[in-house]
C-alpha cells in the first residue's frame, strides 16, 4: 500500500484520502471533482488507480463508484489506506 501511494501526486492522494475517510459511507461525486479539478480528471484518476491496484495483484476494486459517481471503499481497506497515508506523509 505504501509503495502504491508514494508514486502518486497530491490530487490522487487527496482523492484516495477522501474516499477512505468517507468509509463505510460514500464520498460525494461533487467533492471528488473539486479535489481533482474536473469530471474528466476524476474518471482518469479512478481508472489509473484501479489499473495500478490490479497490477499489484490485488483482488477486487480499490474504489467502487455508484451510478451517480459517489465513491466508496471497504472499511478494512480504508483503515489500511489511512494508516499508510500517515506513514507516507510523516518525515
């Protein structure tokens, strides 16, 4: 997880953080668009993260989106993500 997160820039990290913090609920589409800058950027961000997740051999989706674009993450995964973000950001 830490290796995955270290390779990302600010917007992708903040997207992941927002979804993880919302767990077990959903991060709102509008809030995620505000983080990455546009709906097109949001789609690209999500796709890139999912490809990287699968390339690491991880099962299931990293982030799931619903029909209106709200995003969610498994609660156990969210806990790991938030811990890893803390580790990556601490000097």
